[in-house]
């Protein structure tokens, strides 16, 4: 009988662990989406600084 009880208790513990993991994954997704929205807003609020696409893309190596 102890074997059956141990099996049931293990199954219930695994179910609880899965629920906790699912909640954490959903929270992570919400946080990542929120951060993505914040970054998108910040990127839209910054005016483009380079008029020429090659501006700042070359390094002068002469000293």
C-alpha cells in the first residue's frame, strides 16, 4: 500500500510542479513582450541620426 501512496504522492507533486512551471513560463512571456513593446517605443522616439548610410561605418586606421 505504501507503494501506491508513494506513486500517487509523486504524481501529485509532479502535477503541482508542472503548474508552477507553466505559470512561470507565462509570466516570462508577458515580461518579454512588455520589454519588446518598451524597446519598440524607445526606438521609434529616437530620430535617425545618419543621413548617409555609410556615415560612421568606416574606421580611419591611419594614425
